[in-house]
């Protein structure tokens, strides 16, 4: 019968985990900075869309003024206005109205995502802060556990060993508390990310309508 031996887990393995968690903290912070820059670009993009919409709306008002005057002149058969011109201007105005409406829907979706992504980055910051705290406390727990182990090997006085055990228990409790906070922050981050994904799906629908 084949016997599979599980690898022996050592304190060194946990210290490696703490170190890797700190590297993860660094990478998440880099991503958060990049996302913040992207959010700023999206806000600027939304501003430009808004300016285009305002300009297009002003254009359409002028189109309507021209159409109204053309319709007035078209009643006179001797005018230089053809029915085809009137119809084409009507179609352009209608298309512009539809375009403005679709663009406003798209603009609102972009704004909603930008606001939500700011919230997501804030939650990511809370997550990474909690993760950093856990990584530091994990190292403290391991180091304190090693101190207790060394003390036991040296057969030090029982009272001193009790003090070390109490210190270890305190450090462990603080770690457990930090880990619970981390788990809570991870759940919150995942919830906000799903809300953000829902807004992306909504944006996709506005683009579909736009096309």
C-alpha cells in the first residue's frame, strides 16, 4: 500500500506566508493607484461627452429654427424649398434627438461606474490595510511562539514561562481579531466589486441600445 506523507509544516513556512502577504499588499496598492488614475480619465471622458451633448443640443435647436423657416417658405410653391429638403432635415433632427438621448444614458452609466469604482478602490484600501495588519501580526505570532519554544527547551523558571505563555496568548488573540477584520473586509470588497460588475453590465446594455 502506498503511503503518502504530508510535508512537515514549520514556523519558517508561516514566516514565508507573512512575507508573501506583504508582497501582495504592495501589488494591490500598485493596482489601486493605477485604477485611481483610470477613474480620473473616465471622469474627464464623461465631461467631454457632456460637452458634446450640449453642443449637439444647441445644434439641433438651430436645425429646428431652419426647419421651421423652411416649412413656412415651402407653403409658397414658388419658393426654392423642396419637400425632400424638409423631410431630410426632419430626419436629421430626429436622429440627433435619439443620439442625444442615448448619449445621456451612456454618460450617466459612465458616471455611475466612476463613482462606484472610487468606492471600490476605498474598499480595496481597507482590505489591503487589514491584510498588512494580519501579515505583521502573523510574523509577531510566529516569533513569540519561537520565544516560548526556546524558553521551554532551556527549562527556564515556571513563572517566567507563564509570562511568556500569556504574552503569546495576547499576541495570538490580537492576530485572531485582525484576521476576523480581514475576512470582513474581503467580503465587503467582493460585494462592492460585484456591484461594480453589475454597473459594467448596465453600461454594456446602453452601448447595445446606442448601436
